[in-house]
């Protein structure tokens, strides 16, 4: 926890900060109420220790100003001239506790423990509010509403691994729902009531990312004006989700490896080794084996992360899910935009089926949201979608190439050839293609050879 001590008595202020820091927390001291208010505007603290007598200022008058500025911030009052009347007035104005100076170390530690409990409760409430917001936001994400066998297998592996402490690596293209899957694993695990903390690896410079991950001490780099606990500390007891781990700088990779193997870390600029109790889930759209070969990712870190690894299948391989996902998004955004719509027109569905969806679920979601907003009719039409979708005709032609459709005046052989080509193009393996087609791999191999598709 981070404490601000407001007291005009330097000796007592320094002694209080020392006790707090000795207990493993951060403390900063100021000598006036106005300076305390300014400090609270600039930095975030978990609690304030405020003296009643601040020279010309009265701490009882400063207290309401602090709470007006930070309504949920716990404030403990103390004074060398304590009385029941002053204590009652301090509590009436919003203080959570009161101490008479000089106090015994044991008395202060009791108050400190109470503040820690309040802080834990406050953080739990914040997490619950965040989870409620995220749950509402994720209600538009249908990645778990699937029939594709590959997706079923992926989620089965993830949910079986969820109840273990093993590290999990989620691979897949951008927009396939890796972060949503990571959150689902956390919620299915024994850590569901603990923090779920995300770090986006490519979002910051090396120095700032290291600080964001492990924390830093005051003065460890330019701009480090106070001690900072990183995301590893914030995820204590819960799950640390490392998004886009493939972009983690090489300089930080040994420290992450140490965290995974030894459950130890050190804050930037500090030599104190700290213990970490957390579970790591990582995700990336990079080919980690290729990055290892290129010397951009440590091989030992790759193997340590790769305890349980799954690959989220791209949307183009999930043909049976595609239209249902589109209909799901249409209903969600129609309700959100207060539009009365009849759904997707047959022409729009044909375009959706024909498109490759390189941006996966994220691109589909954006396309449907755009169409819901722009449509002038009661159902979504091809002209309501982005130009890249409209570039493909409802009969399936792309770049002038006409693809046979069911019911076309062509032979069964030609129709089968077209279907085989499309399924093979949209599936990552022969095993999955054979499963979708309902034939064994040997039969599929013979058909591919006959058509010259090897």
C-alpha cells in the first residue's frame, strides 16, 4: 500500500514513514494540509495519516477537503492532544480511525492491518465492478457459442487446464478472441475470485514495460518520482495475462523466465528479491518457433510458457459458426442502437460466407456494427457493408472468378471439386478438412491427388 503522512512534526513524520516502510509499504511525508492536498492531486495513495494540529492549519478542516477530492480514500487522524470529543468529531467528518500520539508500535500496526483490510475490500469491489463491465462488454463476444469441432477441442483443453497452476500459451491470429479465452480460463479456475491483470507487451518502451511489469523504486529512472508496485504485485494470488508475448523485448525475457521458474522478481532499481504467487497466461499472434530461430525469443522461455498450448482457429476455418456469429452481432448492435431490424438479408449472408475475414471476429464485429448504423432499410444489405465485402458477389464470384453454387446447372463432379477446393483452402489441416467433409483422410488424399491439389 502507498501512504501519505501529513504532519508538521518532522521527527514524528519520519518515524511514522519508517514504520510503514519497515512493514513493506511505501510512505511519503509532507508538513502541511495544503501540500498534502496538492500531493494527492498529483499521485494516487491508498490511505492518508493526518495530524489534527498542523501549525496554523486544523487537520479537522483539511479532512473534508481530502474526502471531497478523494471520496473513497481512508484517512486516519492522530494528535498529541487527544480527547474523546476530538476523536468523535474526526470520525463524524469521515475519518476511519483515530490514534493518540505518542502511540505504541503495536497500536499502529493494528490500525495498519485494518487499513490493509479496507484496501483489500476496496480493490475487491473495484474488481467486481470491472468484471461486471467486462462481462457486459463481452456479452457481444460469441466465441464460446460454437459448433466447429476444432473450437470445441481448444476450449476443452483450456478448461481442463484452468484448474491447474500450469502456464498456458494461447496462439492465434489477431481478432480470434485470445484475451476473451484467457479471461474465461481465469473464471473457470480456482483463482476466479482473485485478480486478473493484463499487460500488453508491445504497448510500452523496454524501460516502461519493465516498470509496468515488475515495478520500480523512486529515482530508478527519469520520471520515477515515487516507488511503484508493478502488475506482478497487482496480480498476487491471481492471474497475470501477458498479451502479445511474442513482442516482449529480449532484455526483459530473462526476468520473466525467472518469474516463471523461481517465482521471484525484483523491482527496477532495487536489490530486494520478492516472491510472486500467481498464474501466467500468455497470448500471441506471432510464430514463436520462428522468432526463436531468428534469435528474437529465448528458447528456454518458449518451452517454459509452452506447458499447455492451444491455437485459436481463425474465423475462415469456422464456416459453421460464421453466420451465427454475424446474426449474434446484428442483434446486439441493433439493440444497442435502438434499431428495429429483421436481420441479415440472404444477399448479405452470401457476401459474409464468401469473404476471407483476415481480421477475424474483430473485423466481423466492426463490419456488422457499421452495417447496423448505416442501413436505411429493415434488414442488412450488401451495400451496408465495407467495400471489401461488397467486392465479392452474392453468387460467390471473386476477382471475376465464378464459383459454382448449389443448384447451378453443372455436374456433381464440378460441384464437388469446387467444394473440396474451398474447404481445403479454409482449413489448416487435412484432418480438419476430412472431418468437415465427413470422409476419412485416405479418401480425401485420393480426391486431392485426382484433382491435382497436392
